[in-house]
C-alpha cells in the first residue's frame, strides 16, 4: 500500500498546536482551511464548507507593488475569480537576515479581503522555475555561506544547492516567519487558504548538482527512507523507477549509481530526492506554526526531452514515489498546464492519492482555458483551476474567461455536491502536444441515458449533406444529473444527442430544453429552446463562442 500522502490538515491537532502558541483558541483553529475526502473527491474546506477555486495566478511581478495591485483587483473581480494565487517573494520579506517586512503580504491580504477573494500564497523561496532569483541579496552574494549547485563541468549555477543545511535553514526560517505572520493576522478570517511551497522546483541544464557536497552524497547509500518506501510499495511503484531499481538488484544500502544505474535518469532521481527533501522540510517547519494545506507545482516535459533538458527532479508523475517518500508533508503535486495536451497531463495528476489542483494554465485562448476548467472540475474532481497572469489578458479574453467562470460560479454548489459521484461528467475534445484536436464524438452514461457528444456540426438530413464541419471555437463542458430525467448541461461548442442506455429497445427523446441561469442560487429560466433550436427535437446545441447553461428533461419511448 502506498503511504497516504494527503495529510488532512488535522484541524484538531492544529488547534492544539496553535493553542500552545497562545495566540489562537482551539475552537477557532477547528475551522482552519483543510482538505477532506467527500463522496469520492478530495475538497478544500474553508470555513467549514467545501470551496472550489476559480483562480487567477498573478503575473510574477504584480504582487511586488501594492499600488500596481490596485489596477489588478478590479480585473480579477470582473473575471469572476474567487481566489488569487499570489507570490510572496523571499527577497522582499527578508531584505536583511532576520529583519522581516511583511508590507506586501499585509497589503495582499487586505486587498483580497476588500475584493472578497481568497488567497493561495506562492512561496518564491529557493526555487523559482529551477532558478534562485528570488533569494535575498544577502543570500545571493554570499556563496561561501549559501552554496550553489554546480554543473558537471564545474560551472556554478544561480541555483542554491539543495545539499546545504545553511540554505535550508535560511529558506525555512523565512517561510516559518511568513506562516507565523499569516497565522497572526489571518487565523480568524482564513483569507489565505493554501500555500504553494517553492515554485517549479527542478534542475536544468544538468539533471543534478555536481558540487563536491552533492557528489559525496551521490556516492553514499541511498537514504533508507527511500529504499524502505521502495520495498514497501514495490508492487505499485511508477514503472521507470521500479525497473531501474529492480534491474540493479533491488538493492538497499548501496549508493545512487549502484542502486539505480549510471546515467541522467539516476541523476534526476537524486535531484528529486534532494530537492523534495528540502522542500518537504520547508513545508513541515511552516506547517508546525500554521498547518494550512501545502502543495508543490511542476513544469511539465516536452515530448522527447531527457533529464537535464527540462527542469528535472520536479514532482512529475514518474517521480511521484520519490517525492512521496522524501516529502510526506506535502499534500499534493500540481501541474502547470501550458501545453495543448491538457487532458493527458491533467489525467496524469488526478490520481487516487493526488487530488487535482491546477495552479497555472496558459498559452491558449480564454475560451479553451474556460473549457479546460469545466473538464477539470466536472471530470477530474479538481479542487481548483487557475489561469496564469489573467491581468495581462486582452479585455475581450478577460470577458470570455469571466463568462466561463461566471457559469462555474453559478454551478458551484452542484459541482461540489456531485464531485466524485456518477452524477457528473466533464467533457473536453482533447488535443495532442502539437495542438491537433481529436473531434471523435464522446459518449457518457448518466442516469440510464447515453449522451453522445459531437464536436462537429451534424450533417443536415434534409439536404443530404455529408460533410460535418468542426463547430468553431473551444469544445468543453459538463453534465450534472439533477433528477431521474433531469440534467444540467453547461459549456461551449458541442451538439449532444441522446439514447436510452439501460432499457434495450428503448429510445430517448427530448422532453424540454430551457436556457437559463442560477440567480442567487435559484434557477431562473429564459426561453424554451425548441424547433430550429433543438433541430426539431433531435439534439441539444451548446453554442460556440459562449459559455451557457441548459436545463434538459429527457424521456424514454419505444
Ligand atoms: C511557470 C511559472 O511557474 C510561472 O511563475 C511563470 O514563470 C510562468 N511559467 C510563465 O510562463
């Protein structure tokens, strides 16, 4: 059995810890944001209720100026976000060692409260996209005390070495100070609901640190915490790791190359272990003072790239086991989705032991980003979805994303109640890495009805047309069953036909389709869509270029 890595934020233990610190009453801390398993899905609980993150992750530099943030908040509100993922920069909060300045953090929290947003804080500490550009000057300039990683050819990198205890203490001291500060100012309000520890940890352009300290550890026995994990989980290990370990004799107590072989893959395993251990320690120390859920994000791999050619050692699917063994305090690993094959990558992160949270998505138009969100919440039980740098989207793109998030907002109580159950599905026409969309119709069964989802215009029977052109724009959405014959369908760019799944010989027809919205939680219908609008009772159309909700009642006949 894999160790259960999701550390439910243990509100009661948190209560005791915080009560001992003398600043928070146990009763208050029972309400700390935490993760909980509800009807088959992991959810973030905020103020006692599940919370679905509709996020925007600020562009890297936005949160360094509170004045600048004043221009950002209204855009975030207009896009119907309910949470902002915001960096906290180590170099700005600790400009001199042990002298902390939390002005930017206080301003963020205040701004979020004024705009009714929750915050996920991103700790820009030792790693930011594999580099160490956010460390304070007093760390950057003292390489003797805060050693750097070194390339195989001896060149020093602007990356702190994960092997240095000084680096780890300096980073974790700052992180602990941050968490203590957040606890002191926010443990009653819970504006801050979660924390990302470091940002896109990893090593590039070498797959591992070749400093003398790193080389010595590389040639020492693989830590027993990792080998015992391999032994106890040998039947469920990720295949590349299992193969490498078993091909070299499933050794315990041998050094890294003897245990896993010589080569860049083993170098990457070593980086995964050392950077995960460091990151896990930072998180563990922070959780001791304020136990919010904590996760680590990963930059993904382009096809064909080898360790050393992408940020290596990150919490990537083939390294999940190493991360679990090295950093058990991390609640989950999160993918940064910038490649077109979002469906593939999101599925690789949505695992029984790894609930899905998407902190960053981008390099797609807003309609496709919105369609991804429907799929992630509806099909993969995502706790949250967030677009990177929404404040930089063009105004029309901000509007499109806002419309997608507004629909999600309306459906949020239903999404949260149905995640993990067979009453909800998410739909997305998947793309490959090159961006080619697979328009093959998809079939879903809910409540004894089959929904056949088309991403092409059905050929018109009356004119005998054969060609089925692609419906323009993005294709994605969700279906939620609300009664034996009642369904809500939301999304964009799809045509859906129906069949009776459970009764042989039965057919399914459309009783009614209504457009509408939830206004203050109450379904408020618009027009009934019939005639030309449902192809004379043949299909449900989710219009291209818009995000809409349809209430559908079906019936069976023979
Ligand atoms: C991923 C990083 O995590 C972000 O901070 C940002 O650098 C984006 N990439 C930019 O594409």
